């Protein structure tokens, strides 16, 4: 066994124990124990705030999203089922959903006049993927993303991390809408096939 | 369209729902299907489990304390139904505590105390408060500012062992005829506590119920609300919060 897989095993163990703790805290929230929510917030809020901030792009909006999501988590903790995925997966999905709803509001405008966010968005290079590889849970998706064609990978990463819709992807990548949709669809199919091989 | 007969379609929509590219009305419609059809809900859950780990690559950003305060308030007010809610649950209020305690507190500790407003607005010139050359005594210190202009308007201080709370008005124009300005301590997760009224004179002292170490030790921030003449009739803030700022211990 080489050093890399030892490191990955350690990351897996750490992640497993975090997920177990989060699951126990969700159970506490379901019993209406406020200290459980406080601890859950302490352990997960920075990650979820990062996710929200990246999609809605404004501190005050991301704060509102985060507040609403923790209230939702508190009120729906009893609905969490381990079979639906790890606690962090469940909470991340709640946050991303809320962000996408938020972007649908009529008043929404993408505050990116200077193009700073677009410039910081993931490129065709798999650079940000190296971050993913460090995490036990994410190593599989990181490897499979690297196996995609660059355009497919870029479209999927922009959609996931920046909350771009098909038409925003088309505008951002300066490609026809149909082309972008095809990249996303084929990319997702390949991801699934790749993940199922593991 | 009989959606259930098209497993390929529902697999594709589940994938696009989880990724986030399914939007607008199509997204809402799909959410209804998800609620009605357990197989679709499971397909979505599987896709979420596939893509959500991508979030691991997002750099964590610690949210400001006010987000937790607002959550705590909302949960607290739900568990005791009688609670006065609304005003103090409002994230906009906590946001109006424009200077977050953590970042600014460190900045206040220089020998000349530099007040750095939060980033988004074009920053006004930094305000340097003059401090005696021999250094400051051990004290609690708060600089309250107007969240709109980010201009500091009041400095509040108290020696750690003293029950005298000193208030220096930096901007005399804050006083409004026939109204009073009331100073509040904002303990974490509890209702604000009145510290007294801010008088119109440039410098004044209020008496704390106990030495500052007890009265202000757990108070992360102070705020000033606009109240009827003579102060809040209810013991809780009734008017808008005009100024606020972190309360720190300097020693």
C-alpha cells in the first residue's frame, strides 16, 4: 500500500467520523435539541456558506440563504434518512436548491460587472479537482470528472459551482444552447457510468 | 405526457435537477413529480449523492456571527410562542450591526485605534481615535456607527472594575427633538438589555448595574435605538436601530 492510499484512508476515516457525528446531531435536531443545532452549525456552516456564496455571489444573499437553510434543516431533520446519502450531501443539496430558487427571483441580476467571477470560474484545466482528490468521499467524482472531455467538464463544473443555467452556460462559453445542453447531458451520463464502475 | 413510462427521461431530469441546470417551471414541475413518485425521488437522491461531493472543493467561508444569532432567535421565538418576534429576528437588523465583532475588534487594538469598516462600500477615511500616550486602561470599548454611512457616532467605554459607562458623542447631530436615544447591550441569544439613555451632551456617564466585567463581559455588541422621549416604555427596543458596533475588552 503506498503513501497516497494511506492518506486517502485517513481522510476516509476522518470523513466517516464527521458524517457519523453530523447524523447524530441531525437526530438531536429532530428531537428539538437546540444544542445539537448549534454544534451542527459549528461543524457545517463554513462549508455551506462557501457553497452558497459561490452561487449567489453576494454576502447578504448568501447569509439569508444560509439562515433559511438551517431553519429548514432544523424543521426537517426528522426527514433525513441515511439511505438518502451522507448528512453533508443532504445539507449541501438543501443549500444548492435554495440558492437556485433564489436566483429565480425576478429581482435577481448577476452582479458581475467586472467579470471577476467569470474569471475565477473553473476553466477547462482540472486544477480545482486536485482539491477534491484529497477528500475520501469526493475522490471518485474527482477522478471521473477528469475523465470527461474538457468542454463537458467545464460545463458541469460551471453549472454545479456557479449555479449556471443552460442559457447562462451558453452565454458564458459563447456556444449555441443546444451544444451546451448536449455537453451537460453526455457529461452526466459519462460521470454516472464512471462512478458505477468503482 | 406519461412521464412514468420514460425512465430515460426521468433519469436525465433527475441528473439535471441535482446538477442544477433544470430551472424555472420545469424545476417546479419536476419537484411535484418527485413528491408524488418515490422512484423519481430515489433517482434524484442517487444523483445528489453522486454530484454533491463536488462541494468538497469549495473553500469554506466562516459566516458572520449574526447569521447564527438570527437562527437562534428564530428558533427561540418558535419554541416560546409568546415571544416578541419580528424586529430582533430580522437578519437585516443583525446585518445592520455593520461592524462584525471579530474582524474589527482586532483592528481597534492598535495604539492609535484604527476603525476599518467592512469591505463592500467604498470606505470612508479611517477614523483614528487619539489615545493617551501612556496607553489605555483596561476597559470595555465599543464604537457605534451608522450602518449606512459607516461613520462612527458614539464611543462607549468602561473600566473593567468600574460601574461607570462613559459615552462620548462624536456627532451631535444624531439627537432628534422629542425623541430619546437608548443604548442597549445585545447579549448572545437573549433579549437586549437597556443600559440607559444617551444624553445630548458631548460626554456623559451612565451607571451600570454591576462592574463592567459582569455587565459587559458577555456582550458582543451594543446598539442604539430611537425611542419615545424618556426611553422605551416596554423595556425592549420599540424603535429602529440607528447605530451599533462590537463591544470588546481591551486589556
